C-alpha cells in the first residue's frame, strides 16, 4: 500500500479534503501531514498523523516526513490538487512495474540553453517530476538529504526555504537509477491555490531554479564521468 505525505501552510481545508480522499480510496493506508505554519497549528484529521512544527522548516520537510513512512511506496502531493482514485491507481500500477524511478503527472525539462524549464505532460520520460504529485520509493527520501547537502550554497538563496526541492529530488533519483523519470497522462482536479510560491516573484523564482538545474545537471555529468573512469580501471 501507499503512505501519503503532504505539507500544510495556509490551506488546511484543501489538506483535509485531500487526506479524506486518500483514505476513502483505499490505496493510501497511512497519511502524514506536516504543518509548517506555527501560528496556526493544524487540528486532528481522522486517520492522519499530524506534525505541527514550531517554526517553518521549509519544503525539505516533505522528505523528512517521508522518512517516517511505513510503506515503501510514497505519495508526495501538494495541497493545490486532488488525484482521483483511478489516477492514483494508474500511477501506482506504473510504480509497481518500475519503482526505481519517479512516477508523476507534471514534468519539466531544461530549455535548449539549459535554463528552467519547459513543461512536459503526457506519457513519457522526463528529467524532472514536480512534487505537485508523484510516487517514489521510500529509500529516496533519506537519500535526498545526502544529495541536497551538495547544493546547500545555492539553496541558501531559495525563497521560500527549500524551493527547488523537486529538482533536487528528481536528480537524486536519476543519479541512483541511471535513468530518466516518468510522467503519465492521468486526470487531476485543481484546487484553490492562493499564496502560490511562483506568484510571489516570478523572475527570482525562475532565476533560482535555473541556477539549481544547471548545477544539478553538471553534477550528474560529473558523476557519470567518474563512473566511466572507475569502469576503465577494473
């Protein structure tokens, strides 16, 4: 079965609706909600484990919460969409067939100049899967923090804290799997999304993500070169 992980900031009604939908569908049998809004502690949600942080610890907390998961299959989801039961079932089937990569709905690929990014949707391989909604193997949650430490200097400039975590997570998985990730053409239901990150300062948002994307791509290429050198020495 699946552990669902979701962050809350200022959309508790959305979060409750999403979690209730997860548990009603039957595939998600564990729900973990991490609330980063210390000024508005989140009350109980039937069937969910609630973590109320004493301060905003940023977007990396989704992976910290995921490390607590009971199940190997993780559902990471934002609070601005719902995933119909049939869509989740389709993603889960794809994950079961190939758990080494990420399986999501919204993909991104770099532009020809290496900048961030052009949207990719459909049934195809992609470099980056957005954490708006994806399925991942639990082991990658812990691995994320090893990789993220390499990019700490870039991420010090992230607004809000941890912005770009989907890029880092996608490259974490690519490094370990040696392959691209996957997006799938399944329906989603958009929910109200006031106070979205990208709407606060679009130019700064894209500039930061471009810098991080280029650094991740360079790191991936460096690792590939090191692997080839090791093989030549065997």
